[in-house]
C-alpha cells in the first residue's frame, strides 16, 4: 500500500484543525458588563448625557460588572504617565516600593514649591506652580529630545545618522535619563525621592544635567547632518 502524499495529509489535517482549536473561556457570564473607567463620564451632569450613556448607567444599576484590571483606575489621582514612570523605576518587581518612592517624590515637590510660594513676594506668587502633576509632565516634556542618532553601516563603516524620534521613544529617553541620573549621580546619603524631586524641578525650569544631555544629543545630530541621507539607504 502506497504511503499518503504530503498534500493528502495536509488536506486531512486541515479538515480537523477547526475542531482542535483551543477556546479561551472567561470567568464571567455574558450578562456581566465591562467596567467604565472614563473619569469624564462620572463628572458629567445627567442633562448632558446621551441616550446611550443613560441606558448604560441604568443597566449598570441592575446588572453585575466585571472587575477592572489592576493597571486601570478611574481615580482622580490616576495618571498613565506616572504609572509608566513608576514601572520603569521598579526593580525586581517590587512595585509597592516604586509607588511609595513616586508618592514621596510628588510630596517633596509639593512641599518645596509651597515653601517657595510662601517666601515669595505677592507679585511673584502667581508665577509659582505648586501642582506636582503639572510639574512632572512639564519636566518630562522639557527632557524629551527631538532628534536622535541611529547606527547605520554603509560600505564597511558605521555612521551615526540623525533620525527624528517617535513620541514613545522621546518619552522613554526622558524617563531613562531621569532615573539613571538619580541612581548613578546622587550622594550616598541622599534618598531617591529627594534626588528625583530636585531633578524634576530643575528640568521644569529647563536646567540641570538632563537638559544638558538633551542639548549634547542635539549638537551631535547637528554635527552629523552630512550623513542624514543614509536614512533612506
């Protein structure tokens, strides 16, 4: 009896594949609703809600709701950028410690700015920012480089070619520089929240070593602009 060909085996297996496909079951019944984590929806007055939103709210009053995943929160203090920074700062999976350090950093920024606010004269008080979340976001934005360098090998030589950076890469470099600066160049007796709050306040005012590092990268990209055409090769 002749052995079946490869095409014949493939045809037979293809017929059985749909029956062998693994089905992933959910722990929730189909009657469970998805959790709503949009903060703006809870702050809207009932007169401004659409018919669909009103119907969803009425359903949620009588039907069970799924548990929200751990990284998702509808809290007023929840911030995805601070959560990402906390995850980058975390070591060995100790997220409780990373969150505690981040909370202490924001508290230290608030204390320093309030102290500066009460010592300042009346005409300068309006210019002092005391919200640590706004300071964090502005400092991170000031640290983000616009252009970077990419190693491209051409003709046996490696060139540092200037390339524009995507938004994700800009944020990653800014966070990485801040964390590295706080870990490597801080005094032994200085705690992490104290050093990080200093660096964030310096970056908020466009000062400090992180801003210098960004300018150095921009100068290197400007010096290597003759190799910019290698980007398309």
